[in-house]
C-alpha cells in the first residue's frame, strides 16, 4: 500500500458549495455518517437483544437495523437536503437526483449471533450511477470507501489507498473464495444442484468461507484479503457500495441474472449500479472460472 494520507473532514454543511456534490464530498459525508452510526452498534454487539424474522428464519432483523437506518437517513439528508433514500428497512423516500442506497446492518444474522462480520453500507448514486461508497465495520474499526480511488482507514483514522498486488496467472487452487452461496433460498429451489456445485467449489479453491456479509466480502476482495467474492439474490443495498470499492481498487464486478428485462451472463463488467441479482467479484488480476460457471448456472435456473 502507499504511504498513509490523512484527510481532514470539514463540517458537513461546509462541504456542499454547488448543487451537485462531487464524489469525494459524498464519500466524506458517508464516512462520517457511517462511523457515527457505528458507535452504538459496537456497544450493542453481543448484548441481549430481541431478534425477529422477516421473510424466513434465515432473514433476521433487530431493533438496531431500523434505528441505524433512521440515524443514517437523518445525517445524510441533513448533509445533502436534495437527495432521496433507498434503504433496506425503510424502502424509498424523498426526491432528487442524488440517491443514498443504505444497508444499516449488512450481515444482521452475524450481528445477532455475536459474529464480528457485519457492516454499515452506504452508496451514493447520481443519475442512477454509484459514484461514492462507504462500508464501515464498527467492531473491527475498519472503514472501506471509494470515490475515484478506493481507501481503507483503520482505528487510527489514517486513510490508505487500496492497491493490492494483482494476482495474474494464479491457479484456482491457490485462491480464497468468500461467498454466501448457497443461501437457504438457493437450497430450497435446487438443493441437489446447489450442494453439488458447492462441493465443486470446495474441491477447487484453497479455501471457501461462507461469511454471509456481501458488502464485507467485496471489500475484503478489494483489500486483497480474499481473492473472489460471490453472491446470489442481492438487492441494491447489498452490493451498491462494495462493488464500487472493489472496482476502484482494481478488481472486477461481474453481474449475472435478469433485472428490468435485461439479462447478464458475467461476460461484461458492470458499471456503477445494481444490474442483476447475482454476481462474482474478482480481486485485481484474478481469474476464477469455476465460480463463474457456478453462478451462471444458478442464474440460468432462476430464469427458467
């Protein structure tokens, strides 16, 4: 990594000097909002809390999900009044060209079970293109962010550019895969195929870890701590921030599946927005055809 670069963060109200904030301004606003919202989450982690379910027993929610989203919405809309929100808990609200895409706790199941792999995810999209992103891990005090570059800041608040060494010509059996595949929904739809595919992944890659936190999986690939990240059945708030951070660090984000009537097969890199429900994220220089075939086959089964 390059030498540390310390950035001063001015007061939010002084950041906006024109009606269309620049990506760097939006990133700083997001970093401040995420870090502030992360303080009570770190305090609540591994405490007694009520845990409810949404769509299934695998889809958990706590009181902290809504509280955190409310805190983020208040901070972000105060900094940029002419903006709208797309949040996992509160849905869409507001108007304006600038959209904040929020996942207040990405990895709620991990948070609820006391496993320290969850984050706050914020993406800023202008005219439907994500131009700034923040993923904050409050327990481990790590903040990943991106505008025109990708950055990592730890507890010392010094930001370092994310520039992992490209892994070119590295065989798949040397690669580390992090994924949420196969999810309970995937198993319910095609258990035999999914388990067979997962077995192939375990045979192919050096390690396969089911982290179940898509934003952090993409960020760890961006940092070079993982080589490949993959997910299925995502929403904009799951990947909006992480995909930009990965791409700005030199990696690739490949969409699979169908959304808004268009199909994606992983053959082209996504621009900065949520184009399809399934994806493979590759660290710089990484080639991983086996997981690509796995996610492509899943996407095809979903379409059929």
